[in-house]
C-alpha cells in the first residue's frame, strides 16, 4: 500500500474514531473532559500523520501513562512524541531535555491539558554547541509536523544546560523554561570544581563534548549564566525549582545564581525553594503550580511576536 493510500486510510479512521469517542462522551456525561479518560484509544492525529511523512519508517508505538508514545530515530538520534487525546488550541508542547519518564507527573498533567510532550536525545553532550545544533534541527521537524512555534522547555538536573543554552540562542522560539535542580555551570557539575561532588567520568565526557581542556574550562564564559541577556530581553519566563540541600548540583553555584542574575537584569522568574531536600526528588507530587506556569507562559507567548525559526 502506498504512503498516500495509508494516509487516506488513517484520515478515515480519524473521522470515524473522533465521531464515536465524542458521541460516547456526550451520552455519558456532557462535562467529561479528555484528561478524565486517558485510556480511550487515541486516534491518528495530524501531528502523527505529518511525522510519519517525515520518516523513512513508522515509529514504534508504546504506552506512556495511558497515552500513545511514538519512538523513532531521526538523523540517527532517539526521539519521542506523546500525543494528547485532543490537542489544545494552538498545539502547545513540552520539550523535555533529559531523563525521559523520571518523575513524569508534570508531563502527564500537560497531556491532560491537551499538550504534546516531546523528546530529542542529547545525552553526553552537556548542552554544547553540537547539542544546540541538534535541537535546532529537531525544532525544524517540530514545525513541519505542526507543533506550536513556542514550546515550553523542561530541564531536570543536567538537562538545564541544553534548555538554557538553546533558549538563549533562540529566545523567540520558546514560551518559557522550567528548570528543576538544574545545572547552570559545568564546572560545578560534572566538574566538581566548587563545593559539589562532581562526576569524574561525566566531566571527561563533558570536556570532550566542548572540545576543551580542563585548564581552558576554568575561564569559559559561555554557559547558561553567561547567556541570560537575550532571554530577559525577550521576556521569557523561568520557573526555578530548587531543593536547598542539594549537594550534587549545589544551588549556590547553579540555581541561586540564575535567580539572582536573571532578577538583576529584569527577567521574569518564579522561584520555588524546598528546604530539607537534596538533589532528589525532582518535580512536584502535585504539579499544579508547574501546569499553571506553563499555561500562563503559553498564553503570554502567543501575544508576543512570531519567532524567527531556529536554523
């Protein structure tokens, strides 16, 4: 069967499935929302159809908390797309940087709100220029499959490096940033050059990714904390979740510096400090504050100028 024929069949199934699901919902409870029935079989959405048109072979479909997750290789990189049952207006999405599936309550909550959740692997790149370029290319794919031009970026731990560095290069292409006990300085982690534990193995990989020596790293001024001006100028909001007893990614060398510097230049930042907690747990048991931040950021982003797309 040709790709054209497969797409015709898919769209026929979309129409049939949407009609039957909608009827069932109205008959059962006219106030029923999609997030109350995450196990309903998901139809082939336009983003899925467009994604398959971009790939040489169909993605693998697996379960993600009752939603359909599509795993696929794109330019040799592992990627993931999870679709809501019914996309929210504007097709908003969360772009998760690292540790897929770990403490995923925020991701699930956003799926319940009709957002997509997306992943493009940048493991062992520590937010270096190669990682930024990989995300630039993936952003282009996101636009070809119909996702919103301004995703909400989610960076846990070392994931903070890529979300901050990518956003600083593309401030008009994000609605907001959620950083969670996040690394802001590679010398703090994995370098361990301050009060933190560091990681010798990861530090070696990091230096290789940045193509620099340890002595050169001591004078680097190209990390997330050095790139905040463009974000503040674009009025990009940040939600910083900080566990105050974190000895792996010490706040005083990372998140607290972010807060102080971003506030000093007038950047909008929400700070959520949690006393008595170390590097874990990430996220919030009740992600409502994160959901509220993401939805407010998305609405505000729609009022800002349209982005100049990443290269």
